[in-house]
C-alpha cells in the first residue's frame, strides 16, 4: 500500500489523535521497511527487532507530531538508525558489522524474484549485481537505498546520514553512473529495484 493512499492518510489522521488501532496499523505497515534497513546496516536480527520495539514504544508514550505519513516514515528510519548506534556504544551487537567513523557498513544480499526473471537469465543478472555491489561504497549503497527504495527526500537522507545535501546528491549520482556503466541490459531504475529486493 502506498504511503500516499487515501486509506493510509485517513488512518494517519487517527494516529495523530492518539488512536491505538491506528498505531498498531502503522507498526505493521512499516515494520518490514524498518527491519530491512536495520539488517542492511549489518545488525543481527534480535538487535534490529529490539530497536524497532524501542522506537515504537517511544512514539506510543511520547506521541510526537508528524507532518505527513512520509515524515513519519523518515522519523522511524532515522530513529531506528540512532537506536542501533546507541546499542553499538554499549555492546558488540554484531559479529559482521564494521563501523568506521560515522557509517555502518551498509550491505546488500541479492535475491531475485523467480516471477521477474527467467531461470536462464537469473545467473547472469545476479553476477552483474554482485559485480556492481562490489563497486559501490557502503555510503553509496545506503544513499541509493534510501532515495529509491524508501523514497526519502535528499534533505531527509542528508539528516539521516549526517552529510550535507550536496554530498548525498553526489553519492547517488556516482552510484547511478556506475549502475549505468555496468548494466546495459535493464533500465537503471529497474536494476536498482532488483538490486535492493534481496532484503
């Protein structure tokens, strides 16, 4: 369901009034996106779910105001990332995460949907994707993921990643150029969607 749909907008109005059923709806509505983002940061399952629970509990008790459903989604993803940073400060929550300076080691696992790609093409395309992933930096992967999969604005991505908007636009532009260079078969936007659907 699209975040801009009329049904979601109507439920969002109820959320703003403190409706608990609306709160439950949005928990179910956004949990997959939040889980996917947490896992992409290299964090183990239990810690991702704990962080998600903490974020929603904070919202439930503090009842912050949001301008729109899209703003709510941005708030959730940003809060999740901050919560995972907090976990990292106090315990080694992952055996695989390599955090340097201010960035998680954003990673992607590729899983291509059977109904999208024929068997004989799947191996070739997956090899293309693996090659492309190795050419993108963790920051480029995260910026493209937030822009095209989570559909955040550049200003929101800038705030989430702690970099100025010009830097974010440059990261996305560089990543798209690499995608176009490495892939001459599929349109760039379709390739991006396939790239990140492995969550």
